[in-house]
C-alpha cells in the first residue's frame, strides 16, 4: 500500500468570453444590484460556439501537466468530473485522453454535479494508494451555459463555464517544502432530495438534454449544514482540528453560502478562498479553478493544509483535506 497520494501540479482554464451582470440584464429581467446582493457574482465566463467541455478540460490539463513538470505520456489514468459531457458517450475523459496523445492506461467520467471534483479526487486517491495507478490526471470541466434556461433569472445568473485540473502521483513533488498530499476525503449523498436541484431531461426519460431547475432556498439550507458537517468529519478522520487548517477552498456556488459556512465553523474571512464573483458557479470545475487562482497568486504555498468542500445536486456533498 502507498502511504500518500502526492499533489504534483494544478492548472485551470476559462473561456475568453466574459458575460457581466450588466450585459446579462440586457436580455434577462434582472440587474447587477439584484444578482450581487443575492449571490456575490459580478460576471461569468461563457464557452464559445463550438467550444466543448473537453476543450476546456484539455487546456486545464495541459496547464496542470506543465506545473507538475510531467509529460502526458506519464499519465496512466484520467478521471473527469462533469455533468455537461461532450456526448452521452464516449466519456469526455477518453476524448481528452486522445487529444493528449495518451495511448496507455484508462479514462472515465464521474458525475456528482458540483461535488464531482471531490468524488474524482476520492477515486484517484484510492487508485494510487492501492497501487493500481501511478500518475492520475483529475479534471473538473463544465459548460453549464448549455443547460441553462436563459428565461429563468433565478438560475441562469448563477452559472458559468470553466475547467480545472490536478496531477496526482504516487511519488512526491520536487517542489521545495512540498506537503504529503491527500490526507483524507469524505463523500456522501442523499437521493431523497433529487427534486430540489436537477436537470429536467435525459436520454432514457425525455430523450433530450433538458434544463437546470432548482429550489434555491431549500438548497441553501441543506448546503450550509452538509458542507459544515462534511468538513468537520473529514478533518476528524485524521485527527486534525478545524483551526489548524490554513485555507478553505469551497465550491463556488454563492457568496452567501460561503459566508454562512464560515460563520458556522468560526473561520476567518481571509481563510476562505472566494472566486465566485468572477467565475460564478462552474459546478465540478469551481474547486480546482479557485485552488489554482490561490496558488498562483501566492496565498497557498507548499506545506499549507487545505480543506476542499462541495455540495451539489443529488444531493451530493463531500470534503477533501490536503497537505499541499
């Protein structure tokens, strides 16, 4: 058994097009003030026509490989977290695998909506610790703009497109002061609440893609409780106290949720990485996007302990504790 899953590199990618609240208000019955007051969002990135989820994921993967100082050929597993795949099948992971020129190993998708990246990290960690794989590329990539009802101002203002990636390995990074990688992960789900956040279409039910639907107030209440509980349980699993964690990188759904969770756990505002104002909710891509931002701007450094946490449709939720 391998003791640790090391974090070798991270990367991200955002589409070039930026859609501000003011621009959105020209076509949707809303305003910048209304959106900011309820969500903290100022803008979101939107994939270009013909730009697919795999295109975003590929760009983020290249950034992560470069950061890790590794070649695509070193990768023996790709796990992509997405709810907006290019196609029903094959998986978006295999499309990215082909584009990277990887001819060995395996590739598959994980679907847990906004918690997808935590689920994918959990799978990758297990595969490395059991010796099944040595170098895993974990990607969160979404084009949620393609499944939004742009006439529903309560949902279309919340989401954006983007991708983030992480290279995990059975061998440590050569970076100075590198940590010990993934310390623990914690994932849960409860299908009883599936009607509160869902897409109203699918191959076997409607033979359509469908649009996103959400009961916002109820989702908010569940999210704050489950996010807080999952963080506590994840940390307790390795005997780490919440005050001993340096940074918290949550799923970027809504600034009010981030603040409510921080208050519940008595976190300092400066400890919580927030990019929701500029990215909006990018579902499975939001955590690696925010993590990459905080690493590149110098806030998060090697040796820091980081808690990742997410909540999504299903309901799904979970957390991951990293020694970066």
